[in-house]
């Protein structure tokens, strides 16, 4: 048993394209509510003896909250820090603790059912066992029997982490194809000392787990995504804008990157964190966004495979923006506006073949029954492949009720969290790209 990694207490230009390939088939659960992005995924969570063991409970709750099924393995040393009844109460199943407590071969059965094995936290002793292929306890035998991803989150005193033997074991583990180390990180440890050895936080481990079971179906694709509002200056201190938060576009960028795509995110003025692996280009006005998108796609639209236009681009800008602050007076103020370019329609008009794939959004205040017609009108007018239709309630919300509308099809999704909706949109994109690629191969 190694010393822990956390102080206690802390538990807590062309004509329209004539060719119209068929829409990709919808997934079997296309019309069913699906708020839980890990539904159907099975994980084995292994907990070893460290003060950081209590953080495994936080990770377990995150996995369960997102719909995963989790089996828990707890070592005897871990039981000194956390009670197995806590894990059982959350999962509704008894925990595993040794090789012989149940009939059959628990290590083989668990390995066969798992989409990933998670060792959180992993002590120095656990790392040594894994590095040298030991199989005299349930966790080490389980790892040897596993062919799925194994994610290991080390936690120990910095002196133990820095020891040459531990570093030798780490080198061995890093050479294993299906095993990934998550951390450790620098921080304060149980002794009050500061160094490298603190366990990575459960939320970051959860993101790594989610990535490990995310399909790599967009690898080799370049996807450009716009997000957020634009601001159109009236004078140096005032502007026209809208309530878009950018959440949808950023969720799309994050999930596309996790699914293997090269992602360029053209972002209006929002405070969202840039997703890992995403190239971000910041803009303010509609004209700046048009310029950035033009640079991303190139003169013949040859530089990217897909555009998802999730940005809420201002329809109008001031005809003459004042260089000085407009002074208040008792008389009325007339502001003359001029239309901004329709960026998506411009790209649709320039497209002369099947690529790039163009996806737009239609945010409407109309009744739900009118959404499909409005979305399809926009789709035809802008010459795009698909419109994501939703209502104004989605603005600055974490959820959206959406329809995926194409020329021949309408997929009703119901209410989704934005990360889940992002995957629904990307599923459609991935299937459409596969159809187009297959058609090209047979021409």
C-alpha cells in the first residue's frame, strides 16, 4: 500500500448540386430519448489502497450518471479507506474483492464484459504488479485477461513516484498497447508536501474514460465548426448581438475532436473553454467570421470536409458605425442597419460538387409543427445538406429539443443535453460521409 495523494478530509459559385445521395439510415434508437451518452457501456472500476480511494466514488457517480454499468473491484487495502457498502449502494451490486469469492472465473468474466478497465487510484505496488505481469490477485489477473482499454490513475507520495524502480515500471506500462496512464499531477499530497504524485481529479479521468470508448469514425476528416454570437459595433462601447452562449458549437467541436477529426473552431465572443485538440480562431463580427471561414476552407473549398454552422450570426450591422461614443439626448435615435452576408448560403452557392458537407442551424420561435417546413425552406434556400432545427429556448441552455431535417428525411430527437445532441449530429455527418465515399468508390 502506498501513501495517498490527497489530504483528508476531502470526500467530498456554382449551380445547385444535381446529385442528391440518399440520406444515411437512422440508428435503431433514432427517435428514442437518449440523455445518457454512456448507456450500454460497461466498465470495471478497480480501487486500490490509497487515501485517494474516496475519489473513486466521485468517478463512479459520474459514470452512473451518464448511463454506464459499472462493476467494482476493491482490494483489501482499499477497504481500509472506503467501505465496500458505499460502492454496492451506488451500483446495486456486490463488489468483487478476490479471485475465489464467486463461482467461475471472475477475472475472465469481468474482462470479457468490459468496454474499459479503470484502476483508480493505482498505488506504486499496483503499478509494479501490472508492469511485471503478475496475476496473483484479481486486479492484475483481470488486466492480463483484458483486451479492452485499461486506464490507470496513479496516486502516491512524490518520493515513491520519483523512485527509479517506479519510473522503470512506468516505462514498461507506457509500452503496453491497450494501457494508458492518466496522471499523476503535481499538487499537495496527504502529508502536506507538494509534488508530482497526486491523483488526477475524477472529472478529468471521466473525460479520458469517455474518450476511450468514443468511436474514431471521423479520423482523417477536417471539420470546421462555427460557434457563439457575433457582435456588430454601433460605436466603440455599444454593439448589436444575441443571446447565443456557444455551448452547442463547443460541444460539437469537443466531440468531433474526440472522434478523431481535425477540428477548426471559429468562435464568436464567448468565454467557453477551448476543447482539447481543437484549433480555435476567435472573431467578433459577422464579416470577421466570413473571412475566417474562407481562410479555413480555401478558395475552392478544398481544405475541409464538413462545415457545421452552429454560430448565431447577426443578420444586420450598423450601416455606419460611429468612431466615437454616441451621446445621450432627449430626442429619438434612428439607427440605420444593413444586412450582413449570409455566410452559409454563400458557401452553398460556391459549392460545385458534393463536398464539403454543409450543416446549418435553424433557431425559431414558431410552433413546433412549423419547424420542419421552416427548416426545409432554409435548407433549400441555402443549398445545404442538413438543418438542425430547434426552438429559441435552446439559447444559453444546457439542453435542446431538435430535429435533423434533410431534403428527404426528418429525424426527431426529442430533448437532449448538448453533448448528446452533438453526437447525434456527428453520427449523421459520419454516416453521410460514408455514403458519399462509397458512392465515389463506385463511380
